[in-house]
C-alpha cells in the first residue's frame, strides 16, 4: 500500500509539472503575439500543422499551416490586445498571420540570402528593423509600408509585389504589401518554426534602405543555386526583373 501511495504521489507531481510547463508555454505564446500586436502588426488566426498536413478542411492543402483560417482575414486582422488574447486562449494550436500593407510591409527572401544581407546591413550601420525566420527556409524583413493613400494614383506598384497566390512565382525576393500576409512568431510549420531574430519593437525602416542589400544577396544566392552567373542571358532570374 505504501508503494502504491508513493507511485500515486509521483504521478500527481508529474501531472502538476506538465500542467505548469503547458501554462508557461501558453503564456510565452500569448506574450509573443501581444508583442507583435503592440508593434503595430495586425494579426489574424491561421491554420496549424496537423499530423503531416494542415488543420484546414482542404484535402491536399498546398500551403499547410501557412494560410489564414478565415477568408475574411483582412477585415479580421487587428492589433487590439484583448482580441489577440482571446484568440490565443480559444485557439491554443493556431498559427497567426500579420496582414501587410496596412501598417507595415515585409521583404521576404531565402534564408541564406537573408543572412548575407543582414550581415551587410549591420556592417554598414543600416537599421534592419524587426526580422523573423521561417526555420532555415526564409527570412522576413519587416519595414514601413508604402502606404494606402486616398488617391490610388499616388500608390506606386512594384514588380516584386507578392500575394499569397503568387508565392511560387517569386522564389527570390518577395515584397508583401497590400493584400498579402506573413506568418508571425511563434507560428509552427510541419518541419520548422517561425521565430524572431531581431525584436518586433525595433523601429520599421524604409523598405528602400534594405532593397539593395537584399536584391544583391538574392542574386548571389541564385548564382550559387544555379551554378552560373545570374546575369547570363540564359540563366533564370531570382525575381521578376525591372
């Protein structure tokens, strides 16, 4: 009987420890999301990994755990801390996306190119702003937005603009602005995690101050991947050429 009592006590302590770790993890997740909202990034719930696929109902989802839950994500996206906290509590496994083009844009590059550009920018004393990584796949540079002027003629388009449905067309640099979104930490992918490498509260730089370093790094990365000079007329461009 004494042995059984000791074993029961060990089980109870183990259960309490597990509950404590789960509560700490949930609080850390909420803190990260509230930090992103406080930085001015409008958030909306997204799908999450489930097994080897996606939590959404779409069979063979082509972008598992990378898309919003609702088609109304643009109008849902908010920086209201109370709403973000409610979502975090009621959707404990959900990823979150930040809607771009409202308060910020994101320049999204291959991870290796992002590392190279980040080193160059910091060496040159250029403010990088918040930076996140999607595992060892992509690096996200958060910047000021080009804005949403009342006069649409004042809004200048860019051939690097990326929308969720055109991701595969932009293997190099992707510019997420109006109508697009990016995952924010602590989102999870089937084989990777999204995390900050430069804090979200850092000031947002003008995207044009980052562009040269990022495009140069993407060109160098494309050359390494293709095995020939990017400027060779027969070589593939890492992004739509202007």
